[in-house]
C-alpha cells in the first residue's frame, strides 16, 4: 500500500511540475515575447491519440484551438493564467502572423537533413519547433501576397512544405498532443525580449535548395 501511495504522489508531483511548466511557458511567450497564445484541445481521456474536439477523425489531435476560437488569442497575463488554471494540461497554441512569427514546416526527416545542410551553409536560423512528424521554422510575419510572389518565382517547391501565416496556428513547447510531445529543436536564445527570426524568403530559398541538393524526398504528412 505504501508503495502504491508513493507512486501516486510521484505521479501527482510530475503532473504538477508539467502543468507549472506549461503555465510559465505560456506566460513567457505571451507577456515577454508578446506573441498571442490560447489553450489547445487536450487529448481524449479515453485515448491519448484522439482529440478532445467533436471530430472523431481529427488530423491534429490536441494541436489546434477549439474553445475558445483562434481569435481569442491574447498576450494578457490575467487571461493566460485563468485559461491554464482551468485547463492546466492544455497545449500552448500560437496564433501566427500579426505581432507573432509565421512558420514554414516540413516533414521531420526532411527537416533534420535540411537543417544540417543549412548549418553547413552558415544560414542563421531562429527557433525551430519539433513535433513527432513535422518541424516548423519560425520566420518573420509575411502576407499571402508576399508568399505567392515568392513561390511563383520558384521553378520547384516541395509539395510537403506548409506555411503558417496570418490566421494560422502552431503548437509550441512544452505541449503534449495526441501525436506526441512538442519540443524545441532550436530553442530561443535566452536574454532577449523576443526571439529573433529570419525572413521567409531566406528560409524558403535555403530549404528548397537544401532539399534539392541533398536529394531528400519529402512525402506529404
């Protein structure tokens, strides 16, 4: 009995630590970096691979907003505390664009190889978010017109690239989703008020070039 009680106490302690980490991270992102956030949908208690939203075939379990909706994203500390007090295990969802970064994402294997190639080229990158199946490179906000012109000028753009711009969203560390943990592959450098991020043009040019040079076949995921 003592062993069982001790195990329960350890689990509660771990859970409390994780919940505190989520709240601290959400507050840092919202108040120090001034990136609007909101809580995501937690996984279904009956199956961690299923989303808590009404869609039984949700393709992004736990990695998207539901209630409140995306437009509720905020940098207000009081609202962030209230959200994570009531939903302490909720993933942190970034509303991309506007005052927050946008992102370029691609399948994890292709992304890991692309980052190696970019490092060899001396390409400066900002934070990189890693999910189990896809990685996302944070970039400066861009418009759809700007993105359209950039892609139109390319002879080839991998179909597996995805773009998170104004009106989009991205789960940030240390969130847990139905597909696994969200972590920093390249963590923001400490000591700055807001993490530095590169222009989208530089990232797309470098990623497309790196994928072409390394011969990476990046399937749709």
